[in-house]
C-alpha cells in the first residue's frame, strides 16, 4: 500500500502532483489541509479527473462526500467520527501503541511519528521501534508508518510490520 499525504498548505501545482502519483500506482492520496476552506478542497478535487476521485481520502470537509465519489475518510483528532450514515472506507490516525490495538472497521490506520518528522519541526517519536512493532503485531488492521519516513527506511519498516 502506497499512500501520499498532502502537506499542510496547498501547493500551486497540487492537482497535477496528485494526478501524477495516482497515475504512477499510488493507492491513495490523503487531502490533509487543516486550514483550507471547503471551497479550496473542492477546487483541488474538481481539478483531478473523476476516475481518480476514488483514490482520494479526506481528512476533513467530510460534507464533500455527497458531491464526489471519494475513496474514503481519514479520521483524526480534528474529525474523529464519520458523518451519520457513512458506510464507506475509513482510516484513522493513531499516535500510541494502545490505539493500534483498538481499531475496528478501518481499512488501515496510520501511526506517527515513527521517526523524527521531516515536515513538523520537533515532532519526534515517543515510542521505540520495538514497542511499535509489538503493537503492530497485535493490530487487527494494516498499519501505515508516518513521520520521518523516507525510501531508505522501507525495508526496516516492512521488517517491523508496517
């Protein structure tokens, strides 16, 4: 599973970057723009071919699920529950090993930070790789690593269970 998550701020060429990632075979692109307006997110989605909408995940602005064939919602501290009646694919942010063990009805969860963050200064792991690996082994859904993840760490992450 290859998942991309957009940066905090919207990039001027973001739709083109998303289209490129999805055309290269990435599983999902998460639209994570906590300060963006609903209109901003709608503009991004509208600039992406409709055939790719099912590969987008929303981190907020859940009302847009009624306007587009979105691939799912990502629950987090800002938006912890899906809208009433939502029965499509869900994922969730986790930040403690205990959270990994308590997830049901999720397609997958993310765990962060695994390594010191590249984009969030001062955001460092609170748990050892051994503690994280033990929690992943008890998780009932796939766990995706976030925080300081770079291509050179892929083999190690797979060995841990991500």
